[in-house]
């Protein structure tokens, strides 16, 4: 098994929580894991990206070569496009459609969405809205993890267990809202795929 994932977004959007959850699930399943340095974390609102590599075999490099990522998982639509050169021909672009407008020249959203929809394999969902519906808009990052879960080569139950372990110290209520967010994201992708067929 192998999953090469580029995580993308903006500082403060919860990229580290996504990486930690996937990492916990990988470790619990005796998988090899490498994560490249996360950029932009020191600046809230700055662009953030991380390479996350999972495999049943030893991994030589923590960086994903261009054209080799299985998934670009983005919590911000413009940031999803920034890393398209990394996506393999069969890879999936999974992104939130809610923009984080933190620059004066933010591109026209219609053009951003059109470019996302140009990708042969894409899932674009309003994770902020879905997170609000499950009870916490701040869980939009976990909605996006759920949306990407069908393409990550790891059991969904392992991701749920990862959520429990990562958020356990914050209390049962936070664990439950994040589990709901994960399920809602997965359901959104399943519905989108059903409409494609």
C-alpha cells in the first residue's frame, strides 16, 4: 500500500490536525510514515503545505516528486491549485470551496472553481458549511479529511481511531463533533462520486 498526500491550506486552518490524525492511523496500522516540513505555520494566514507519505514499505524521501501525489487535500480552494504540479494523472484533488481571502489580489472565485472542476478527478465541497451543520465550523479541516478518506490507502476505522486519540485530551464532546465531521466529509464525497457515475 502507498499514499502520497500533499496537504495544503492557510496557517490556522488545521493542517497539523489532519497530518496528526493520518499519522496516528498509520502508526497504529504498522505503516511507514514520513512527513516533510510544514511551511508557513509560524504565520497565521500564511500559505501552508506538507508532504505526507504512507507505505507498507520503507520510504526513502519525505518529499513527494512532482506528478506523483495520489491526493492533494486542501482546506482552501486557491491553495489547492498551487500544488497541482504534484498531482499524478490518476490522483485526486479534494478541496474546500470556501475561500480564506487573506490577500488583496485574491483571484476571482468563479475562475478558481472552474480550474478545480477542470481536473479529471476532483471533489470540491463547502466544508465550512458542512462543519457548521455538524456543530462546529472549526471542524472544517476534519470534514476535508473525511472527504479525502476514500482515496487514502488506509482503513476508515483507523482514521476514526486517530481522531479519538488526537482529540481525546480536549474531551468527549470535541471527539464526537470531529467524528461527525469526518463522517459528513466522507458522505459528501460518496454522494459526489455517485453523481459522477
